[in-house]
């Protein structure tokens, strides 16, 4: 006859008893907060991109020579490349924050067991 296993078996992170529902609700809240924070940062980033290209258009209308226009365009492209590097860093940090919250929740705040 198969019975319930008792002893030192570690509880599964998907075990719905023993407060796991509260832990899952907390995880969902924390992940949602992280997503909302990231979303606000990305909206601000898009606005800065619009400002960059609008500023370029405005500056190009006031240039008086091709070399001046090229210099203005080069400066704008340089700023855009810097923004792209910052985008990569921010994306990595945002993903890392979410994964850390999930990992911490699944391990219940304790280091992962090694086998």
C-alpha cells in the first residue's frame, strides 16, 4: 500500500500547503512591482529618444553648410550609441532583478541545495 512519505523530504516549491499560496502571491506582487518600475524607466527612455531625434531635426534646419550638418548628425549618432549601451545595461539589470526575485522565492530565501 502506498502511503504518505514522512521524514526529511524537502517541501516542493509547488506544494500548495504551508503558506505557499501566500509566498506565490508575494512573488507575483514583487515581480509586478519590478515590471512596473522597469516599464516607467523604459517609457522615460523612449521619451528621451523622441527628444533626441526632434532636436536633430531642429538643429539640421538651422545649419548653414554640409560640414555643419554632418557634425550635428555625428553628434546625435554618438549620443544614440551611448543610449544604446545604457539600454543594454538597463535591460540586463531589469532581467536580473526579476530572476533574483523568482529564485529567492523558489528557494524560500535559502541557498539552493547541491546534489
